[in-house]
């Protein structure tokens, strides 16, 4: 019986292949396919619905329903049984369709006489393309074998659609990867860019979804899986640490899974090629991944997805090097990317679009350091984009325009031209102070993390480096850097600064920055866990090594060190003591000591704002870490889009809190700066200056816009606008400030 069903399935796929062999247009092919499926399965109706846009399905071909309803019948995602199949990406199989939950009666199709309904999603790698439906007058549920056969056919239809087999008139049958697409994501690094797509992992194209010789396909699968297993075993043998080995053990478990292998073998026996069988299982895994709420399950499904990609590359021979030439203006597209891989691309990239990632990820840190616009959480980016596609990245709004039409191109280029003109204006004031109309001077510094950042020190007009992130040199390596390597790097940073001040922040790891060679901690809330100064004090070996490297790099020059995430006075005194010990040790070894050493702390937790007065008297300087401080002040995770955008920096409560810190530092004559994304936003920077902050540190590209606004503003007037807003009981001063600025134009 099983052999007979397999034979029938192979026969049907063989007929489908023959139907595709001619030069028929897309509509004729669809019509042939619906006829073939209906007659092969023994049903009165077979219909194919395709998406015309993300929310709308269209009846594109039918055998058995009213032919005049083709391209006329449409439904929203989730509407009717067909819409339900598309939305949930799950099979609907019922003997009594008219009385099934969600049924929608469509009189123009004449489907009311058909009781039985079987709908199967047409999907590829988790992307829903449409729905394949069969119906009959007989009230019966379709058998498991019939459901499986239709799923196999739906897989082939998806591959055919990807290869452009059904191109015709209308949106639903438009050529794939040819229409303009707008993707929305989250801004991880601001900026705008225009260029052409470069896929970090080129798409694997399955050109032969139907098997000519099932026995040969089974042999090909067996050989490829064996090659995959050997490769995983080799990687496991070379694993650098226990954590990496655990990940590879999960890979090996899947590679040796009998269930995975059996399902792919069954798919081949039913007529699919080895590649199509692998992709069918991968599509199902991605569909489950999208619905999984458990993080562990999502990670395991992601492992299976990655393993499937490796297997497909072995079967097709389509490696990462496809021979395609990187465009001159590449916009990188990837599901995710590590910091070392991103650094390999360097400044050649014009922009980056990631499906995964986060605003605090390692990739985001590198993108900020390289000043490359980055958008994360851009769903479907790798599915929609092809190498060489024209793309425009709006890193201000978090929007990607893929294959934009002329209207979008014109508007976007106008925006870029305006920004370019502004940059020219900023260049004219580069060497002028950020002096306001009332005579106040604000010192503007830049954030950095790579040697590649340092040329911006001159070009941006920054007065120094207000924050040099030292963790990047640890994050991009597979093992702990040596003290001599760090010392040489820090010395080059000071050399490149040309005498301008540089504040080195000691290693800020933990939370979203986990070193690849250190054991990650299973913490329920890493942002509030074992990170930054807490790691340094509990495991002082790395801190001491880094402090020694900094002292040697100074080589008699002034040295400024800042400790991150200090939450209480005691942590600062302990860290300060480590600096003193390092100085004493270097003196005993005969090394040249810095001319002077300043030691400060980042104020990123509300608790430190209420530290004893003695702390403010002792600390060399304070830098408000705005990104973390805001998330802790509002109890809103900055990685969580659902909550982080609810809370504004110019909220009266937060602004008043910053003002309290300013006042405490003024009482003890403690140097204070504000460091973070908000410092580089002109309106926020203006308000910070108005409440007393006289030193701001930001990305280099933000210095010009901030300086421009400050030089055109009177802080006394801005301070009055803020005071009036408070007096009125406003929750936020932004509306009042924006009104004031509009009046100044």
C-alpha cells in the first residue's frame, strides 16, 4: 500500500514536471497544475491562492470552482478557511467546511456544494507564498497519506514560484524579487545610505525540486549527510571551549537524528529531489521557530535551520563564494552577523540590514564604531533581497526601501542631498567652539572603540575622546588578548589622538556583551546581573592586566580611566585601589608611569546619584551613561521595542533627575559629562546644556548637528521654556522645546 502511494505521488510530481517543461505562460501552467492535482487525487476541486500583498490572498487558478472567480476572489489574511491556513501556516482538514470555524461563504465561486476541504500552506523557508486547496462533495476528512501528498506538491509549487514559473499579469502573479518592498526594523545605528545588496550568506537556489531517479537522490542525500557529520565532528574536535563544544554537540545530535533523516528519505521516496527534501524539512522548522515561545526551543530550531543550510550547500555545491562580485556600494544583508565578520568588511559597507540582532549587540557596537547605518529586526530581509538589488536604508526612521520606485528614490535622494548640504555647513564650524548665544561653551567629545574611529577626531571637530570602549578588542577574538597587544593598541590610540584627551573605559562585558571564550551566565535578567565592574572586581585578573596595559601605553603621558556600571561608592573605592596597586607594581618593575592619572566612573544606575557626598568629592570625574541609566530609571529594557519607545529622554521626571546629578556635581566641583545616543541628538543635547551639562560625548557624525544648534541657541531662553513646562505640569518638555525652536527660525 505504501509503495503504491509512493508510486502515485511520484507519478503526480512527474506529471507536474512535464506540465512545467513547455513554454506555456504562468497562468496556463497554474491551470494545468490544478487540473492534474484534482484528477490525480480524485477531487472535484483544486484551487491555488497566491499572495498579492502581505495581507491579501487571490484565487489564481481553479479546477471545479467558477472560472470567472479567478483573479476576482480575494480574502484577507486569517479570513475564511483559506486565510486561516495562510495565517497559521498549518493544514486545515475538515469533512464539513460550511460549518467549520472561520468558514467564509464566497457565492461567486460556487463552492457551497463542496463539503470536504483540505488546505495546505505553500511556503518556502518559513515564507508563506499561498495556499493549495482541494475540495469534494463527499463529506469526508482526507487521509494522512493524502495530506502528506498535498504537502509534497505544495513544496514543489513553492520552488516553482521561487524560480518564476507562474509569472503573469496582476500583483499575485508578479515576478518574485522584482517589486518594490518596504521593510520596517529597529534603528541600531543612525544614518542614511543608498547602495546595492550584498548577501552575507547567498541564497541557495533549488533548481530541481522533482526527482528523476529517487534511488540516486537517496544516495546523494546519504553521501551529503555523511559529509555533514564528518564536518561537524571535525569542528567539535577543534572546539575552543566547553560552550562552543555544547553548541556543536547540538549540531551533531541533529546531524545524527534518525527522525530527520527518515523524513527526508520519505520525501524523496514520494518524488522530491534531495535538495527539495532538505528544504521541505527546513521550511517546517522555520515555521515552528516563528511560533515557538520557548527560547531554548527557538535556539534548537535555529541550530536545525543552520544545519539544513550546510547540507543544502553540500548538495548543490553552492558555497558562500558564488563568484558574484561585491558591488561598489554594498549594503550588507544577513540574518545576523558577528563582530569579527563585520570588521572583516570594514568601512567598505554603506549600510547593514539584519533580520535578527539588537541595538546592544556586538554587531551594533562595531557598526557604531564604523559609523555605518544599521537596521535590526528587519523581518524577511534575507527572503526578499537578492544580490545586486537597489536599496535605500533610512537609519533615521528604521525603514528599508528595497527595489524602490522612482518616487521613493527622488524623495530619498532629496533627503540625502539636504543632509549633505548640512554636513557642508557643519564643516564650516568644525574648528569653532560650541558657544551658545548667551556665551556658554559646551565641550563636545566623540565616542570610539576602534583605531578606525580616530581619524574622525580631526574631521568631526571633537575636542577629545569622551569614551573609548575597550571591550571590542576582547569581543572580536577567540581568546583573551595579551597584555602586550593591548598596550600597543592603547599606545596607538593615544598617538592618534595627538595630545587630545582620551577616556579609556575599562572592560564592559556581561549583559549583551558576552566574550566568546568566557562561560556565559544563565541569568534571568543579564542587564541587571553580573557585568562590567562587578565582573572586574570578582575576577580581578583581567582588570589588573588591562590597567597595566593602559599604564604602559601612556608611557609618561596623562592617562584617564573610567570604570563602567558603578552602582555604589564601595565599588569605586575597590576599583580605584586596583589602579593604585597597578601603579605601584609598574613602578617596581621600572616602567615609566603616566604624568598623571585621572580615575572616574560611569553613572548608569540611579543608586549612584544618591551616593554619599564623599564619593563625589573623591571621584575624578563622572560620565552619565544615558543608555543604561534611562532603561533603569524607567524600568524599560532598551532591547524591548514594546516598552523602550514609550519613555522619552525629555520626560520631566528624567530631565529633573539629570538636573539633580548636575547640582550634586556642582556642589563638589566634580567634572561631569553625558555620554550616549541622546547626547548626539541636537534637541536633547540642547536641553542637557540648558540644565547645566557642559560636556557631551557622542558618535562623531553627531558633533556637527549638535554644535550647529547650540551655536544658534540661547540657553537662558531654553531653560525658561523647560521651567515653564514644569510649572504647567507638562509630562514632557519636548513639545514646548520644539515650539520654541520653530519660532526661532
